[in-house]
C-alpha cells in the first residue's frame, strides 16, 4: 500500500521494522463474517479481537463502520486522537 502511495523503499522498510518491534500477536478465537469482501474478514476479525482503535485501508467500503468498533480511516487521514483508553501495563 505504501509503495502505491509513492513512499520510498527505505522508509517502508523502517516502518515495517518498527511494526515488527512494536506489534502484538493477536489470536483470533472466532471468525465472523463482517466484511462484504470475505478476503477482508481476517483483518476485521483481528481488529475486533485485538481491540484495535483504528484500521487504515485504501478500501473503506469493505470495512463496515456499523459492524466494527475500530474507526476506519484512509492512509492520508489524521490518526484519531479519541482512542479508547487502555489499561497501562506495569
């Protein structure tokens, strides 16, 4: 997606490395049909199970806002600042 938007390869690589360092593995316990595109259901289910604050996509029509708790945004949109509060780990 970033390459299609013209982002330089080294920036994409740095972002992917950062995501790998900070990512949280989510185990989806139940799969539900949420998207009109069955190929996007794994992303919807992962976002729901992981309590994602937002989903970034170039195809928002396949991520129905009425069926997801995460806010659906486009890559150029501002990152939502009204995210749910998460408990701090000590």
